[in-house]
C-alpha cells in the first residue's frame, strides 16, 4: 500500500468520527467524495475485501447525502 492510500483511509476514518459527533449533509458528501477517491486509487486493486466494503460504504453515504438534502 502506498502512503497516499493509507493517508486517505486515515482521513476517511477521521471524517466518519467527525460525522458521528456532528452529522451534516456537507460532511456526508465529503465522506462520499473520499470513498470515491479510494475506490479509484490504483492500490484498491490489492484489497479485494476492502474494495467490496468501500463500495458498500459508498452506496450508503451516497444515499445518505441525498436523503439528508431532501429532508
């Protein structure tokens, strides 16, 4: 794994913690953005199981960002 990929995973974990303490639509969109970056990173191909987990997370956060906009 590259340092860049590890950094993005760490940043994502921090964003998730922040959302847990202070949820917002903007933060949900940022989480979705970083999940997209991780899923398009070259190193994701070395993480088969993680790739599936991140894809499921992306679907959830994409829905969550849209759902919060409407409500």
